[in-house]
C-alpha cells in the first residue's frame, strides 16, 4: 500500500477496517452514485469534493486512505478509469484501463498528469493526503469537471482551510474506534496465542485506552 512504502516498520499488507473507516467510504460512494446518476452531468460537473479530518494516529491515512484506494480501484471501470493517491509532492497514479501504476514527483508534475488524463476524456478520483503541515493542495489540483477529490488531513486548519472554502467541500470527521473495534484488533493481532495471553494483552490495551483515548498509534504499544 502506498502509505506504508516509507513507513519505519516497512510495507504492510493488512489494515483494520472498522466502522468509521467504512463510513468514510460509504459517504464517498454515495456521492459518486449521485453524480453518475446525473446522466447529462448538468446538475453537477464533478462529484462532491470531500475533506476527511481526524486526529493524528487514528488511522485516517493508513486505514481510511488505503480503504478508499482499494474501493476506488474496484469501482466500475466504465465509470471511473483513474485513481490518484497523493502524499504531498509524491503521487501514485493507477490507470485502470492500462492496468499500470506510475509514481510521479512534484506537485506541478502531478497536476499536468491529471490534466492529461482529463483531456483524454477519462474520469478519475484523487485521494490527497496532506503529508506536511501547512501544505494544502492547490484549489485547481483536480479538473473542474469529471473528477472527484478527497483531502485527508489532521485538524490543523492550515492544511485545508483555503481549499475547503474555495471548493465548498463536504467535511467528514473521522471518530476514534470504539471499544469493540479495538477488542477485535487485539484478537486479530494475538490470534493463535493462548487465551490467557490474549486476555492480558486486551487488559493492557484497555488501560492505555482509558489513559490516552483509543488512538491506534498509541494504545497498542
């Protein structure tokens, strides 16, 4: 998964998809369905722009961002041909028609690539993860028609304020996982070990939850 390519623990294969992560996708999916049902595209020229905000460490980039990518890659190719997954200046471009993935560096280069697909009449969706504090995407990063976009950010307003205002984006607040979600994560991570060890691990995690709220980045350590 693109998000984990530069992670300290190395690339990862598995993610925890909880209710909050799926809720984000259901909102994006609903917007896409509504847009594609607008047959002549006269009501809305592009899918609703979205802004996903969540506390650092909650899983908005690793889980929600990756799950969005997965779902968009499996979206009907007749309707959506391209998916961009951007992390600041680095963009991974998934051309579903050619079945290729290409990495690009530089914000300007990425915008040029987006325009090239748009000029060829291809429709796409952009997942833009604000990788550096205070570096929001350009308001014209996505084409004005035919392309959807979601910006993923921490609550730092400098990461998205101007973009949100200019694009009148729909704000999505991602909540912390609930206790049952965290308990399921623990069971998965400790699968195959003795029951008493599982119980002890859950007890430790529950203590961390009570101390620092259920933020996955911290409670499992």
